[in-house]
């Protein structure tokens, strides 16, 4: 295997050529065009990054990747083989990047730690209110000429107890909105925030949060410690009819355990923007008819578990869109360009992702 890492003597952006993977129409103006203008010779690629597609980056020395791109060991090695020295993630999470492999191959990994925490927090509240006030059911009724009210009773947000797991940038924005609605906000985080406490957030231990909250919203990263944080044992501790919101990462929830809890009404409503197995489906239009799927009544690669969730009246699933505001897209592009310019200079890096032991 070739060692990819090369230091640039030039400090000019022109020394960097980026392959922008998972390019989609929504990001052309705000992200792809600014990147191509800043780094001439770069290219946008509409395919997902994986071991099979990594070779398309040949001729470039950096890749720009998104949340569901596959950056496992074999992809990283393949990228290093074709001369890639930097993986610039255009998102905050990096749970799909094999950092050991990147470190071994001398590939720098950067990310965008903050862009618009408001966008993500606001979406989490939108999910909660949509479920509580049954906006989808009510709107579908009106569309069909049914103007009855039975089955649409919600609850006042005022005075309810909201439990936030994680009070970083996004959790704190969510706390501020829930406090504005008159909710009591309790939180669990190993690093309590003074800013959150000043807003009136009360820190409790994990078990108390599960027992006391009427709404639980997840705002922590996915890692070995937090994987399946919501599972059949932790669900048992929750209040009956709890509303569960997850806009962080799908793997925080054991999906099958949550489906059982929805069946038994232990969980009253579920709002998710992220799904444990989303890499196989999200960001693709699988509904279109293709040669392999002619006249199909089911989308390609139909995911029964996702289908079982998405068709429930007390579940709302959105396809990882919480970040998707114009402000967030521009901010992500600006930081990614800064990260790539630092790569052009050979560092130092503002937003490098280091191996935990080296961090
Ligand atoms: P952040 O780093 O500012 O905050 C994360 C917080 O979680 C920190 O305060 C940390 O101490 C806490 N934490 C870590 N482990 C914990 C644990 N075991 N229990 C409780 N708290 C724990 O991150 P952020 O910007 O607030 O983002 C949070 C997550 O949101 C990201 O990791 C990412 O996965 C997700 N996210 C999703 C979208 C989307 O579009 N759906 C967009 C951006 C970020």
C-alpha cells in the first residue's frame, strides 16, 4: 500500500483537488460550487463513498464525505492507495470513519464540529410537537374531508418534564426552546454545562432522567459507550406513554426493542430523524422504477423494520434532515473549505479528528 500523506510546500488552495462524494442537487449552490471554485480541478461525484467507489477519487488528494459514506478500513486503505491525504467530513459525526486505519495510512481526518445547532434542535422540537398535536393525522383527515376530533387529543407542553441526554451545542439549544415553552428540563451529561444550568436545566443521574421524563430527547454522540443506550432494560425504567425523540444517531436506539415498546404502548410516540440502518436507504430515491425493479409496488431494498416504524400513526420518521437549513449548509461549506485550506498548508488543523488516545 502506498502511504498517502504528503505535505504541501505551497500554501495555495490550488494544491488541493477534492473529490466531493454523495453530491446531491440540494447542495450544489451552497456547497459544491464554492468548493469547486476554491479548489480548481476538484470534482463532484453523485455516488456514495465506499471501497468500490473510492478509486473515483484518483487524481485528487482529498475527499469530502457525508454522514452515510462508508469510511471503514478497506475504504480508507483504498483512498490512501490512490493518493488521498485528507478526509474532510462535511458533518459533525465521524462514527463511520475508521480512525485507526486513517492514522495508520497517514490520512488526516477533519470534520465540522458546529454549524447550526439551532437547525438540529429546532427539528427535534418539530418532531415532538408534530407527534404531540398529531399534525400528520389531523392534516390527512382534512385532506380526505374528515373534520372530526376524536383521536387527536394532545397535551400542553407547559409544565411537562423533558429529559435531555447530552447538553452540548444542540442539547442546549433544545433546552432553551423547551424552557421557553414552560417545560421543566432535566438532563444527563457527564460534562454538565454552566450555560445549561443558567437556563434552569437541572442535572440528574441517568436512571432518574428515565424515570421522571415525559419526553426524552437524545443529543449525545454515538460511540461504544452510547450504542443502544435505549434498549429493553432502559425502556422498562421510562414512564408509560413517554415520547422519545432521536435526532442524533440511529445506533443510540435498539430499534427492535423500541418497536416492542411501541406495540405495548410503553413508548407513546417516537420521532426519529436518524435510523440504525439508515446507510442502506437514506439520501436515495428508492421509489423509482428501474430495470431491476420494473413496475414494483415496493421501493428497492425495502426495509421491513423501517416500514414497520414509518407506517405507525404515533411515529414520525424524517430522513436525516435535521441539519438541512440554508444557514447550516453554508456554514458547513465554509468550515470544510477552511479545513481543506489547512490541509493545503500541511496544518495545523482547527478541526482534526484524532484517535481517542492521541486526542
Ligand atoms: P456536542 O459535542 O456539542 O455535545 C455532545 C454532548 O453529549 C456533550 O456535552 C457530551 O458531554 C455529551 N455526552 C457524551 N457522551 C454522553 C453520554 N454517554 N451520556 C450523556 N451525554 C453524553 O455535540 P452536538 O453538536 O450537540 O451534537 C450532538 C450529536 O448530534 C452529534 O454527535 C451528532 O451525532 C448529532 N447530529 C445530528 C444531526 C442531524 O442532522 N440529525 C446534525 C448534527 C449533529
